[in-house]
C-alpha cells in the first residue's frame, strides 16, 4: 500500500468530482489510482490523472438529505447520488467504518448490478485500501462515495429462471446462455437477462464461500483471454465485479459471505451472457512476462479498464491471468 501520501492526495483531488459523467458513464479514476498505488506505481498517479481529468464532471447538486427514516424512498434514484454520498459521509464520521459496511452491505448487495457493477467495484477498491492501512479521512470519504454511488444506482435483478449449470465456475460460465438480442447498453441488456445457470447455490459455509468466490474470479479472469473480444471493455466486469466482492469479504461478518457469492455469481454470469462473443478465440501471449512487466504495460496503455483487469489478474497471480491482462491491452483503446 502507498505510504507516500499520494493516494490520499489523489482521492482528495477526485472527491470534488461526481461518480459519473454525461449522466451514465462512470468515473473510474478513484478505482484506477487505488490500483496504481497498490501495485507500486504511486509516482504515476497524478500524471495519469492529468490525462484522465477531461473525463471528470463536477460533483452533482443534492436534492434532499437522505436520513435513517427516508432512505428506502431514495434507494436506486440516480438523482440522489450527492444525497447518498453525504449520508454515508455522516455515517462514517459517527461510527466505525466496519460497522457501517456490515449494516449496509446486505441492503445494497441485491442491487449491485446498477451502474454496470461499477459501484461495488469502487467499494471493493476503497475497502482494500482501508484494510491495508490507516483509515485516513480521504480513504473514509472514498468509501462514502462508493457506497453512496451504489445506493443511488441500486438495481436488483429478480425473477431469473435457473438453468442447468456446472460444478466448476469455468464450466458454469461456459453454460451461460447468450442474449438473443444484444442491442443497447448495459441497462437495456440487463433487463433482457431472464435465466442463468446454477452455480454454488448450496454453499453456506463461509470458508467454502471464500473458496468458491476465489474460483469464480480466477475463471472469469482466465476466460477474458479467449472471450474478451466479445466486448473488450464490458467483459472486464465479469472478473472485476466478483473480485470486488472477494476483496470486501474479510471486512464483513462471516454470515454475509455466502449470500455475497451468489450476488457476485449473478453479476459475472449476467455480464458474460450480455456480451459473450459468438465463439472463443485461442490466445497465446507473446512470451513469458512477470507480473511487474504486465502492470507496467497496462500503465503505459493507460485505459482504466485495462488497469483494473490487470490489477485483478495480479490478484489471481498465474500465467493465464497475466495472458488475460495482455489480451485486454491488445483489444482496448489506449487512454489519450
């Protein structure tokens, strides 16, 4: 974890910006700079932000304060992002962040699919930082922004018909039926997801839940190498969304681990079906590389999704995961 203060400086710089731009596109900067700092590239944080800055918008205006009494009516209302961020800022100023997270995680978890899963990913980055180091003001504020964005974009997925799955996460992802109609953006496609394979549905033991979620992150990351051409950007989230949940598990009561696995599976499987290519394409990386070399290539490329997938690939830590990161570099447009 960064001990230079650069991450806190970058977060303070970013907290004057909103969680989205153009009313629908996510501000990825807080997640990307956290990934840079964690992977030893704190010195590159501000220069990367200078390039990304044109994609930031001012922090939105509030509508009405969210309170303990009226929060249900504000849940899932994207107009209330500033209200929700303010609410969580007050909560985190008054109570330990672990207590706030434990209270709100089960309330927010059913709606982790809004905002193209970016809110839970942002929370995952914030929690990783808090678990690894000091609970500084900027890091707690970042958690407030992540939780507030999640509450504002809260969108459940209900009524899914189960279809036969598989025991392994990789085979279950292979069994995901592709959408027949793939036009439109993430919200439109998500509304057309009607069924998903069954996977890990009977898991109740927290240790087994952790193992299965780790397996899912590995399988989804590996799969990107051969399926990422279906949509180079959106299929990143099939791996990064469940990895965000995995990062949060150590901060949660163990009773919440098993339901977290099912929510993460729904997200990963839904993204897989929404953007799956017609057929996989074999991918052979150009040669042996170290994790440090792959992350350096991701930083040079600059795209925020490439940086975040590479960060997840380094968590997985094997050659197939590094190949997926290299494939993302090949498929994605560099940050300019």
